[in-house]
C-alpha cells in the first residue's frame, strides 16, 4: 500500500541508503533487517515524515493511516486505562474493553489500569505507548524493537496478536524467532541497497550469500579473462595480418565493465576465553533467600548445584527477581540467608546492562578492555572483534552509544579467562547478526553459562536447565524449553487471557452477550477478509493447472507425430514449448501448495479464536 521510490539518505559525508526502492503491498508483514547504523530506523522515520530523504519519493495512498510507536514518553491522563483510551478511534471511544485486552496482554494487571502512568518504570511506559498505537488499528504498523523491555510472556502475547494483524506491518527487531514467527516478507538493507524476498530472514541471508559468491567468482573470472586479452593484445599488436583481430579485442576490453571488489562488512566475530576447569561442580547455592522488604520476598530457600558445562537460563516475567538473582550470584548484593560458594578455580565473567555505568567515560575502548588485565595488543585485537577496528578502538567511552558500550562490556569479559558466564539480557542493543554471533560464542564456550534472556531462540537452542520465576516463587526445571512449555508452561498466559476478557468497569466481570456477539462478528469479518482472497486464488490456480496439463498432453502428442515424421525443426520447437509449459506448471503447483498451507493455517487460526471466545 506504500511505495518507496529511489530513496537516498545521507548523514554528512556518509551515505547510508543509495537509491532504494520497494513496495509494501496489501496484507504484507515486513521484517526489516540490517546492521545497526545501516538505516532501518531512518526508513521508518522517513515514512512517517520525522526524517526527510535527500532524494526519491514515498507514495502513501490518500486516507491511509500509519501507526508508529513513539519512544518519547509524555502522558496527559491520570490513569493507565484513560491514557490507553486516547488511542481509540473517534467512533470507538466507548470500547474500553479493547484497551484492557491489549494492556493486560502486555503485562498490566487489572489493578494497574487505575494507577498513574507516570509512576511506572520506563519499560511499562513504553508498553503503554505500544498499546495506544495498537488500539488505534492503523492501516500500517511501524514497530521499532517492540520487544525491548518486554518479558517472554508479553513477547509471546504480542507475537500472537501481530500474527492476526489484518493490515500492513514493518517490524524491526533483534529477535530473529519473534520476527520469523510474524512476518510474511523480509527486507534486508545491505551495502546501502535493499532486497525484498517472500519468506524468513534465513532465506534472505542465504540469497545474499549466494549473490555475493557469484559476484566474487564473476569478478575473479573477469579479471583472469582481462589479463588473457591484454596478453594477446601485447603479443600480437605488431602483427599486421592480425591487426583487425587485435583491434576487435581492444574495443571489447574497453567496453567490458569491471566489477568492484566487495567491501568487507564488519561483523561481530569472537569467542569467550575459557579457563580450564577439571572439577564437576563450579558453584553451589544452598537455601538462598532474599527480599527487599518483608512484603516483597524475591527468593526463598532456593538450592542449585551448577555443573562445569551447564547451560542455565533464568526466565520469568519482569520484576520477579531474575536480575536480582544474577546480582546475588555475582556478589553485587548480599542474600538475607543461605550460601553461595564457588570452587577455588572458578573464574566468573559477569555481564549486565547496568554495568555500562561502571565504564570510565574518559578512557578509550582499548584502555577500558586492557584494564581487565590483558596486554595492549590483545586489547586491540578484542576491540577489533567487537567491531572497534583501527582508530575506532581509540574512541572515548563517553561518546559511545548504548549498543557500543554493551560491546565494550563483552570485550572486557573476553579479555579475562573465565569458566562461568553470568549474562543478564546480553542481546539488548545488538542487531540480529550480532545476536547470532553471541549465540554461537555461548554455544561453543566450554564452561558453564547462567543467562537471563527473553529471546526464545536462545532458550530453545542453548538451555538444558531453567531457573523459573513464576507467581509461586522460584523453581528449578530440568530439560529443554519445549519440555518446559509442554509440562509447565507460562501460568501468566492463562491469567492474561482471563484479564483481557474483563469488562470495561475493571471489576473482573465477564464480557456481556452483546460484546461477545460483537467480538464474534469481528473475528468472522476478519476471517472472511483474509481467507476469501486466498481461496479465490486457489480456485484460479487449480483451473490454470488443469489448462497447463491439457496443453502438455497436446504438445506431447504433437512431439510424437513430429518424431515419427523425422521433422527435427518441429521437434526442437516443441521441446522448447514443452519445457516452458512444464516450468509454468511446476510454478503453479508450488503456488497451489503454498496457498493450501496458508488456507489451512488461517482456518485453524480463526477456529481457535472462536473456540477461545466461546470458552
């Protein structure tokens, strides 16, 4: 529904987008990927008009509405529910239940709805802004890192909500599994250009790798041929009888365009420095208890033995005590009772976002890393691995962005050998490719890892044990994340669903029959809107396949006759036609399969929604 045409954008002498073009068509949910600083957020701001392009056009249909979650936090109402209702469209101002449903899904309790939004943490204030944008139901949603400050339960709810979003969507996130679960297409910013594909991030990156391999092979082959032509010209230039041939080669060489060698793109490339550890147990936690006051008990009588190769993820809703638990293990705070003991050869590497405050703002990146106890040259090498290459390693800490400071913290951990990593949400401020590099580095680390993360790809890929913070306290779960979901699951998901069904008087009453009928009607309307065009195209493709099969049969009969006649020209012509028809038929079958899957998926989705509503 919007068109980006030859868009160019520079900041000073640095061009970040060079004549890019793409469309966002009806119903498409786009994942926008690219390295930090390559222009993802700039594209969203140009679409909304906050930034202006240097050249090119953005075509938006008349009356088309765009919702963009703002990062600045200004509230005018005295309660969360009233502030959220500001997002409702004019003709829906009385439908407070819509606002409640979204706020509860994003982690607000019924009691929270009557509180002053200014009294909440920054994370919850961002959620309120997100809710205001969602309830407005714009034609297009622009979401820039919406999972920041969300816990895993809220992320799962948001993913489920966005899968049902009937309009268009452009999403920026470092969470690959979240993006791939929602989007229909992926747009990648790469070398100041964009590529758009139908499918997941994996498919896009595979295509980029193939294209660059072809480019490099072609470039090397062209250089080889160019040298051979130059040798021929130099060798036979003086031969009169070959003058015409030489001149022809000279002209061909002048016309031939040389491919430039691709510039190397900086990526995180590192591994944690492992300190050899031969014992079985690294750390023991016995009957650990901690509370901020008598009414707020965070951890009570928790016990765990941490093995030398454990992969433990600490999971739960925000505010339950996950970061507090890591601070206790790191010795930043003292428990009320219990014991935390380490093996004598244990070496701990501790990463927390708040630790950026401990960086010396007057030091350079290189010096800050070297302060961890390593040689200057090693510090420079680690700085390079953290994407501070060359003179960038001499940048002062005070001028770095939040993401850059996080990379310095990672660099400091790399500088000192360790066999136990304590990582508190290490993916914040990293782009998607850097998250992949971090996951690979953790996976290959020979020691033990205890990590707080809301990234479900990390949970599925890395963890074999879980420290779970739920409403009944903290517990230990042995097994994979999939086993956790199947055997225990998130109790908050059930309660959030019940809260979302509360009536607008915020007293927990069920939705009345009138609202139920209205909700059912809305689901059926969306079902018809999304399913009808898919089923229509399915019928069209089925007819086209039937036509192509008849064409194939007729051409095969003609080929048999031409073969009997020995008509080679006719045989060649029919072979080409058969190949063309077969290719078209194969493409139609592929589309038929994709449409069938989509139809079944949509049918199941809406059946589940209706069943949930009835229950």
